[in-house]
C-alpha cells in the first residue's frame, strides 16, 4: 500500500511530496528551505515520524537553498528518529544543501545518501538486518 500527499506552500513555489509504503516514508522537497518553508517542513516531518515508519528519507535533491533553519529541521528530525529507533536518511547531492552542513560541521550527525535509490537500498538493508537479528 502506498500513501501520497502533496503540500504546496502558499506564496512560494515550494512543494513537499510525501510517499509512504509499508517499509519507508519519503519526504521530497522542492523548495528553498528558508523562513517561509522550514516551519511547514518541520511539521510534515514530525507528523510522519509520529506514524513510526521503519525509515524516513528526506529527499532534498530539488532544494536550491538551505538556511540554518533548514539545517535545524534536519538535525532535530534526526534526533527524534534516533530516539524512536527510526532509520533516518537525508538525500542531498547539491552544494545548496551540502555546503551549510559542512560549514556547520553537522554532516557527520546525519546519515547522508547521494541519491534516492541509494537511500531506499540502505533503508531496506537495515530493515532486513533487523529482521535477521531480531
């Protein structure tokens, strides 16, 4: 079963698409992560984490700017996910997201993937390992 929802942010070209399956949830963002969009993104990610997926992937491959607030959303979500034993990955391949993470020294705190395919593969592998161990 797949669940999808779209969120357009009024007054901005920003879009958030959530796709959820039995094993993972992907929150894909097409936006500038600035003051106008970070609050809604945080609400959406927090809401998805409350549903306790096995893995949550935040796909930022279509993000063109990432403010310190956007970085804060990611680090907060990573902490919440870790506390709930939910796999959490950030997909980022552009300087707009990678540079702020590097400058702030936060890259090591986030599990990163270069592509959505890589992130999905890692979530699946982690889930398989949990089944084998558990």
